[in-house]
C-alpha cells in the first residue's frame, strides 16, 4: 500500500516484518523524507507491543516507506 494513502487512525495489518506473523496496528503519522534521503518513515502503534518496555511504552513501530509498500495492507 502507498504510504501517502494512509490517514491517521487507519487500521492496518503489518506482514512480512521480523518473524512474518501478521500484526494488527494503527497508523499514527508519517515523517517525510529528510534532505538527501529517498524514503520517509511511517509510525504505527502495534497492539501487541504496547507496554513491553514498561507502562509508558506506546508500542510504536517505525517503518520506511519502502517497507510499508511491501508489507502493510488495510485491515478489513
């Protein structure tokens, strides 16, 4: 899916990342590419990751735009 098509709060499924298990997530925001770089970064809140590093852990996962194109799809 195209990173620019994502809107804040969209429910997505992340596949093909780390261990290959699909993970439910919510799109939070996108940082545009900085000068001299080709890809921006997208931030997702992964439900399974919330609280892993303590009570203040938000469960954020940052993926490059190229990874979003390959491994993220909208939840149905």
